[in-house]
C-alpha cells in the first residue's frame, strides 16, 4: 500500500478499524496470537507494508486530530456568534439611519425591457417618494404591468437599474391570493412565515386594517369578491413591508368596494407611513 493511500485512509477511522480486523484475521489463519512484543510490526504480506502497530498509531493520531478540530470549531462558533451579534447591531443602526435619511422608495434608472424583438419599456427613469401613494398611469400597452413586475422583482431589466432602497416590499397582484382551507387569520400568519418573517405580526390588527376584523375565522370560499381583494391586500401586508405594490387592486370590484379599498390605502398610508405604488384600472 503506497504512502498516498495510507494518508487518505488515516483520515477515516472506520476504514482503519476494518484494516486492523483484517490483519487480526490474517494472524488467526496462521494460528498466531497477536502480541505487542512479537508481531505488532509484522507485515501481513509482501505487497502491503502496513502493520497492526501502524493501525493503532493512526487511530491515536485520529483521536487527537478530531479532538482538536472539535475544540477549534466550538471555539470558532462562539467567536462567530459574537461577531454576528455585533454585525447585527451595526446593521440595525445603519438600516434605521438609512430609513430616516432616504428620500425615495423606488429609483428607476434608464430601464429598458425587451421580450424577444418587442420593446415593452425604453429608457424609463423616475423616483417614487418614500411615503404616500404613487400611481402608474398610461395607455394600454404602455408597459405599466411590466414596470410593476420589475419593481416587484419578478422580471429583470434588459438594460438599466431598479433600486428599492433595501426595504421590505409587499406585492398585491391583480388576482386573489388564497389558500383553500385556511381562515383569514391563518392566511396572514402563513404568508408571513412564507416570506421569511419570524411570525412577529399581529394578524388581528391586519384583519382590522383591511376591514376583515369580523371575518378572521372565515374561509375564502365564504367571502365576497370585495372581501377577497381585501384579503389579498392583507396578505401583501403580512411581511411588515415599508412599501406595497398594488397591481390593479380594484379589478372586478363594484364602485362601493373600490371606494372602500382606496380608503384603506389612504388610511394605512397616513397611519403607518407605508408607501404604495398603484397600477390603477379605473
């Protein structure tokens, strides 16, 4: 057995034990007892120079090696935890400072988007305020839905950049987002965890904010169309976002339900400072 193979084997204690057992079996076939003084250094064959003493020495080295690795990893883990804690404190302070100083919610710089040979957006630039409601208005085919998907991160621009100020962004699509079997309250908890949240939300407060306080234990199939839109709006709020993208939020609603939803948007913007980007349909 050459030196390279020995070095590789020396890192695997189970293989060393198997080789040691093989050597002991070889001595048993020869009716020779294993003795520390006589045959521990004896070769088992002319082609293999490894002996039982070598196996024992390698096992001892393995023991000290893995003890050292365990001690190092354990010590390093404690040190890493201290570094991460300090980094988290610094990151939180920087995030608070950034949020207090930023003047915009989204910044679009010379963005273009092509689908094969068709251009949906060409050299678009704008900024949205950090708070308040911003509406994307344009004719059919102007690229409003494409821009909304770029802001939400569902598409990448062909050219240019889209910045979101490093904040949490919620998204309310133009279709209803529901999960059969879950109640209204369970929707908010489920989608909070799905978005990577730690569950530190108040589903009761979200339900009240979207005027579903009395429907928290109701399933989607029992809600009206207007209530389903409010539920989808609440799902977009379940990750505690600083900005929410509303893609045709009042699509398919009657005039009264539309007014109710716009009133919710206005009230939440004034109450929480949350910003909204809206793709209106009216």
